[in-house]
C-alpha cells in the first residue's frame, strides 16, 4: 500500500499585477511526514500557505488538501485543517 498524500501542490502560481509572488511551485506532503517550509523573506512562503488554507485563490495551478481542491472545495478543506495565526511583532 502506497503512502497517502495529504497535501498536493501542482504548478501553483500567484501574481499580484505584474509581480509574481509564487511561480509554479510543486510539492507533495505525505501522511506522517514533518514538512518544513523555509526560505528568505519575500520568497512566497506565506502566500503559498494562504492559498493552501483557502484565504487566497491561486492565479493558476492546483492544490489539494486532504484530497480536496482548495479552489473548488474550500469549505471541505477548511473543515479538515486548523490554523493558528501568528501575532505581528
């Protein structure tokens, strides 16, 4: 039996006008994995997370959380996840 994908990101892109914040990101996270999302300031980490938690609609590409499409099934995605926001410092 294969490993179960809990997050699948396929060529996810987010543009704000002429600025590309996230450019064709692709990755998978499997059940039981510990996944770190690292990069310098402005690399698109927060934008990517905001797309995965359905706060921001991707410009293009697809993402699935627990098998649900973040654009087509945002309500189901939200029922499967928990988010704790960091207070700005």
